[in-house]
């Protein structure tokens, strides 16, 4: 089977897609990266796209319009040659929503060209259908997102990680690791943490701020509260373990969410993680990590939620993420693709 992947991913970027296709290639598939081939010169059975909404992002609306029309044209040409288009619905709408009217129009046209949908969770599919009812007419399957076990190094224990990051050994640390953006609830987290009186509890923020305003706001709060430790910048793959293993717990106070690689990353590092009680997060808790995923009423993060999470820290065994192994996911994905090309 020949597949055009949009994107195919790399081990240091979109690693889940990279590992999925790596396993699919072991099973006999040919997977091409759309950035590296001339698609009109090839005939593909499957066009597999992960984040179509990215084609409506750009410096200007004209740039975004050009990108969106180009991909729609590409999909149309390939479908005329017999290709089937599959969308793995990680997100229903973009996080940035820079040009919402363009995105809405583009997604309507994109879904029209789509033959099949892969949803990472049952609740994610339900949410997608509520947003785009036309998806009900498309073939669909639920296939989980892969875990991160073995993708990133995980050899450093907490004492060594804290020593290398110059963080105190005798404290309790709440971690917020990755892109630091408004939709991830950074302001709610700062507000809730500011109400914790225990001077032995720290908040570690590490990653890239989504914009200058968020960076300025975080630094302003951190300047007044020395218990907030900020490490700006892209975290190298080999250092990601330092930040995750330094933290006692991870907090992901999303304002909206359909699927969360950040949560799967935390679970892959055996971290107790606090998330809002969206149906998707409750499903992850029930299916994969009932002891490690903790929830609170969405939109109402409190200091009590944070302190209760810290009290629940245990030396648990790793959550059972076997259903998220890439060997399993590759087989399930190929089976779905085959059902569309018969």
C-alpha cells in the first residue's frame, strides 16, 4: 500500500506519526512525506492528513488562503486518480483560530473530500461530529494515539534531575511542561498556584511561550513569587526527562481539548497528572490510567485541586499503555485503510 503522509513526522517532531509510519513500513507499506515528493507524479491509495487546520494559518489571510486552496487542489487531483483521503482528527479546530471564517470554510471543503476519519477516542469522535455533522456520512474508526515510551530518553531519576536543573531536593514541584499557551490554561494555573501557602511547593514552567504577552504576564507573576520557576525555550529531546522527572506531578489545565499528546507524554513518564473533566480526559482516565489521571471540574481549577494532587503522589507501576503500542496501532491503521480501498 502506498501512503502519502501529511506530515510523516520526525523523531524530534511529530514523533508519534514518525513511529506509527515506521511500524507500518515494517508491515509492507510505502509511506512518503508530502514535503519530499512530487505527489502528482505518483499514485497513492491513501492520503493521510493529521492537522488540516494548519493550512489555514499564515502571516496574512492571503498567505493562509493560498495554502488552503493549494492543499484542496492537491487532494482533489489525487482523488481523481483514485486516492482515498483519511483524516486523523487530533483537533477539531485550531488552537490559534487566527482566521476563523477561512478555517470554517476550508474545513467544510476538506471534510467533503474526506473518505474516512480516525478518532483517537470515542468521545473525540462524538465531539468532532457535534462540530461537523457531515462526518456522520464518513467511515470512521477509533484508534488511540501512541505513547512516548522509548521515544525520549528516561534514565534520570528525580534527585539527579533536580541537581542538574538546580532545583531544591526537599520541595514538592508541580510541572507544566511544553508549549505555554492560553488554551492550555496557563493563567488559571498561575492563579490557583498563587493561593497555595506552603512555601515548600514550587511551580516549574518549562517550554516556549505562545506569544510575547504570555511571556510578559508569566514573568511579571514569577517576579513577585519566587516559588515559580520559569525555563523558557525549546527543550531538547535528551533533556525532556529532566523536566518531567524533576516534577512530582504534572498539571494540564486545558480550556478546551480533544486529544492531548501532553497527557500521553506525562503518563509515559509515569506521572500523576491533573486535567479538567472533559469527556475525552475522563475516557483516557478510564481506559488507560485510572490511578494516574486526576480530574477537576473544567474551568474551576483551585489551589485545593493542586494540593490534593500532590498528596496522591505514589511510586506506582507504569500505567498499562499496551493498547497504545505502535505495533498495535500500525496494524489497526492498515486494516482501516484497506477497508476504504476495497
